[in-house]
C-alpha cells in the first residue's frame, strides 16, 4: 500500500474543518520529469521531421541563398532578374513597411522560393539516379548519394511469364511444360494486360504496389498458428558467454536494446548501405518496438504505439511488469539486473490458468481472437493483457539452460528448437520480438514476421551483442557495472481472473501448438571445414555456393528436384520487403546431375557449377532490382480476385507448391543450417533432418573439392 500511495500526486481527506490536501513532492517531480521527457521527444521528432522534409536541402543552404540575395540588393545588383520587384508590387504591405523593408521581405520570399525549387529539382535527379540499377550487374559500381528512394517498378507481364516458364522447366515433364506454356500464352494475351493496367495504376497511387498486400494476405490473414510457421529465431554467440549470471545478462542486453530504441527514435543511425553504394529503405524499423500482433476472426492487425515505458517479463509461469525509466531517465544495467533478480527470487506460484496462458498466441488465430474478445475485454484481464501488448517488447527469463556444447552434437538443435517454439507457452509469439535469457547466461530471440523481415532484427541484434560485450561489460563477479538503486519499486505482478472456459481454451491451444512442435524434425549443425573466405578466393558467391549445395543435397536425399525458395530483399525501393529467388534453375539441375554422372569429368563439373553460380547471382540481382517473378504474379492474382475474374494460369501458379507433398514445398534455407522439416512417415524414404544435414555437409565438401579448396582440419 505504501508503494501505491507514493504513486499518487496528491491525496485529500474530508474533515469537519474542511478538506485537507496533501501533495507528494516526489510524485509531482516524476510527473514533471515525465512531461519534460515527452516534450523533448516531441521536439526532437519535430526537428527530424523538418530536416527530413527539406532534405537534400538544409537550413544553412537557405541562409546562404538568403544572404547572397539580400546582399546583392544592398549593392543594387538584381540576381532575380526583376522577380523581386514583381513580388514587391504584389505585396499588400505598403502601408506597414517602408521601401527598404518591402525590398527585404521580397528578397526573403524569392530566396525561399529558389531554395524550395532547388530541393525539388535535386530530389527528382536523385530519384532518376536511384532508378538505375545497372551497378548491380557491374564489377565496380559508382558511389551514389540519395535522399529518397524510388518506387518499386511493375515488371512487364511478358517478362514475368517468360521468367516463370524458365524457372519451372527443370521441374516439369515435357507434357506438363507444354500445358503450362499454353496457359501462360493465353494469360499473356487476354487477361494479363487488363490486370496489369490496374496494377500499374496502383503503383502510381501506393508507395509500394506489393508490400501492403503482402503484409495483409501472406501474414495477417493467415489463420493457422504463427509459431514455427511464421515466427523465426535468433541465436547468441556460440562460443562466447560474457557472464553466467542470468539477471546480469538480461540487464545489460535490455539496456542495450533501449539504447538502440533511443537512437532509432532520434534518427541517429546512419542508413544501411547496399555494397556501400546506395542506402536501403528503413521503413520496417519504425515498428520494431511497442508493437503487437492483435488476433482477429478474419484478419489480424498490428498495434503500434509511439512509446512504451515498461517491459513485460515471463518467468516460472508468471507475468510481471517492469518499469524501464526512473526520474525520466532510462534505468542503468545494474538496476535492471536487480529488478530481474527480484523476479527470479519471487517464490509465488502461478495463478489458475496463468502457466500456459501464452499458448493462446501459439495456436490458431480464430480461437485466440474469440477468447480475447470473450475473456480479455474488461476488468483485470484487460488491464494485464494491455500491459503485455503495450510493452516495449517481451522478456522471458527461462528456467532451462541452453547453448552450444561441442561435446553434445544435438545441443545446437535443442537450442534452436527452444528459441523456435520453446515449451509452446513460454513465449508471447504476438509481440514484435521476444528476448529469451537462459539460466547459464546464454540468450536468443523469437520474432514475429509480419511487421518486418529478418535483416531488420539482425541490425538490432548485432548492436545489442556489440554493446553488451564491448561497451557495457561486467565486473569481476559477473554482475553489471555500477551500484543498484534499492529504492526502486519492485516489479509488478500481473493479475488474472481466468474462468474455467478460458482455461479450456488455453489447454486446447496448447495441445495444438505442442502437436505442431512435435512435428518439427530439426537438425542444426556447425560447419567448420571452411568458410566464406575460401569460397570467395575461388571467385564464387558464398550465397550461390550454399544454394547449389542445397540442391545437390536435396537431390541425393530425395532423388528429385523441387521448388526452392530463397528470399531476396527489395529495400532498394521505398517500403520494399522481399522477393523470391527460385534457386532450382536449369543450370543448377544440370550441375547436380553431372555429380552422379561417371562420364562427366571434374573439369566439366566445375564449368557447370560456375554457370549455375553465375545464373543464381543473375536471378538474385534481378529480384533485388524489382524484376522478380513471384511478387508480380502474387499481385496479379490478388487483383484478379478483386475484379472477380478467374485465371487458370494464376490458379496453376498458386497451387503448384500446394499440390506437392510436404518435402517438395519450397525449402527455406538459412545460412549453412538445413531447413526445418515436418515429419511425414508416408514418404519413401521417410524424411530425416539428420540425414539431410549430413547430405548438405557432404555436398559442400564435394563442391569444395571441385574448386580445389582444401578444408581446414581444425575447426574454427
């Protein structure tokens, strides 16, 4: 109760003598500091908005133009060629200002007009420069400086159809390819041009003709579980653990993340540059913090707040609220460590239904939306849910140690699965991202996918790890630097009142999520024979090397080829996200077949590999520069649904992957780790991620042998 009274700015008591007011100076001070912090933040945003709005111009540029123009009027030199005189004649200020003042005001207006015109002209020139992407295909690119990115162009229907047919040719027999070609020609001649016109109109109106539909129809309208199917995970350093103290690691990393958020809000980060040449769109960073996916019956939505001053924490089946600021200042790492240690030391048990409450976010979206509307729309449940959904992000203080151990080969897979789905009820999968800290000091993350793609989280993750290790550091005992403030209010335990019907819904969601997690056959391993440096020495892209190795491994594992998905970014354009690179090309399949052909010499195989690698790089460049296949076809399909017309070609394209059994669904490779596969016992041979992983390892070694790359004997 004492803590509650301290949080009230004033109290009053009605007595026979009147009303007795008592003011709390500390509470009033906190209110004042909070207001100062809020207005400072508004001022910084207003300043940044102004500077961004006039870029590539600047206030100093306006001042220089004004000084030159006004100075010329004093020496009777008219740089405006009569424009200042014409402005002066139309000013309705003759009765208020003398002639000299009228001339000065006219010069100011003329200077401002010249400044604005210069900004507009420079912007148009920069847009033209950034619309040129030939540097992607050249060995050495010229450095370009820019202020605004161009819009994503709409490819021609003819180009997209031809690229699509070429991409599926290695996967279809002669009859199937001829049938697909006939459907494609019919679409290209009849319905395609009509849909294309509407799509071009949308591209003129919208900032990006793909991104809004992609976010809505691919992510937010999906009704299945987002755990495993959509969310992705991020790992810690494998060989470095800065401290074995869980609360200390959490304190440093949370402080580093808040430091990143502060710099992001103040727009202090330099733009991320592609190959050091042009900046990438940073639009996705805007929703990194204070963001939650809200379930809906037909479609989900994203709740994004401009600011959040608290953190939601989960430990031992209980939820807590931790304030991140004191006196208008961000809590230092040592204070955060103390708060997290208080949570770890709290012996209170979970409330009825609280232990597996987060399983609602792991199951299907419709039951979660119905439960949210029925049980979390009022009272203490609403207040507690708001605390989680409006938090800066979500923190889990896990109870089981994880991490990579060279002595246990399966430890890395267990670590990855813990981050991918955990126990299905100890991650809030709807939050923009969840930071997971383990008892041994290791950590990781789980990120929701709809608000942004993985490179955005990668930028934050690198900043956090570098700040934790290189800037903040730890004392000799492994604790955070500094002395804790023991007067801080303790973390607030969230209170729930969950009826039996709600607990049944939680149990149903948990059962569905656990069944999905059990279906995941996961193998993650370290490949230390060689790295990208040796691959680059052979003048081969590491990405091409990995993708072709995956094709070779899959063919050896399954005996056939399949549609393969690799994500390429389109952030060279405004609000760009991703494009598909179809890495199962004709050149790649020719190389893979040559590896099992005894009549093919190593030199011929190397030549085929180089052709496949170059083809893959060409496909990747086309995807990055807006000339991909799948996003254009996706938007044409959505447009056909809006117009109420059917296209056999688009239906065939959309159903191609769905008509194949699960091992033939597009693979989603990530670095050197194999994709996660689901169990399918009816397949022959049955899927086995360990066997697939062994095939990937051997494929990489076999390709390296072709290039005469000698693997190192000692692991790095």
